[in-house]
């Protein structure tokens, strides 16, 4: 039914396969460098999240899709470079190991902020934190039980997977399973027509 909130959804950018291949190679190197309890992001799950909606209805999906289409009528052009490593929230107590972005990050942040405003008009509040475009490489379960993060950040400081034009934004459905989340494309929204 349209009113049931049974679709776990998020809006994201999926880098092209050549970029993802470089990132997967980096992950393999990091698995040797960083020891402890980490949940590594599976290869098919690497993306740059612009907005996590949580559980939504089919009607919400239609409204979200319309809001994105309306916003992208302005013909956005965004080029990103995937490079460097970092951690959230900080190096003393890392919880997320990530790969960052450069390039048109200010333009992407502007687009994301405008989309947040559009989504708030249809009932989806902002996240209350500054957007930072990144690919999550691993989640750290307990920072006290992890070693090698500092040396990995230093050792891979010059990492670069390359640059790409963002072709579209994708609305994904995320189904949680014991083996991890399974992502299905609900809609794709071209940036450049």
C-alpha cells in the first residue's frame, strides 16, 4: 500500500566501476594495515550518500523523486575526484574509515543543501550536520580494539582513485539482511541532459 513506510531509502552518487576498482584495491591494502574489529563495506555498497531517508512509503518515493527532478532541472555539472583517507569523528576515537572527495565539492554541497531544503518541504528534516562527501570504507566497532589506523592514514595519504563526472543521482532501496544491506535502484536522475 502507498501509505505503508516499508521502503528504507537513500539518495546517493555511485562512482563508475574504474573508480570503485581502485577503492576496492585500497580496501584490500587497508585490511592488511588495520587490525581489529571492523565492518568493511562490501564492494557493491560503495557510494556517496546525499540523504538517508529511513523508512518511507511508495507515496514518499514519488514525492522524493519529484523533488529531485525539479531541483535537477537547473542542469547541474559536478566533477569529483576520489582521494585521500580520513576518519569520523576524529583520529583519537575513529568510528568510520572513509575515502574523501575533491573537485566540485562546494558545488555538490550546494546541491545537497538545496535538496535538503526541498526534502524538508515534503516532511524529511535535515540531518543537522555539515555534509561531507565520502565513501565509507569500514565502520569501526570499538576504537579501543583497533590498531594501525594512524599508520594507514599516513601510508595512504597520496591515494587517488581518479576523477569522474557525476552523471546521475540514484534513489536506492536498502534491504537489511544478516549478510548485510542489499541495494536496489528505485530511480535514477540525470544531472546533465
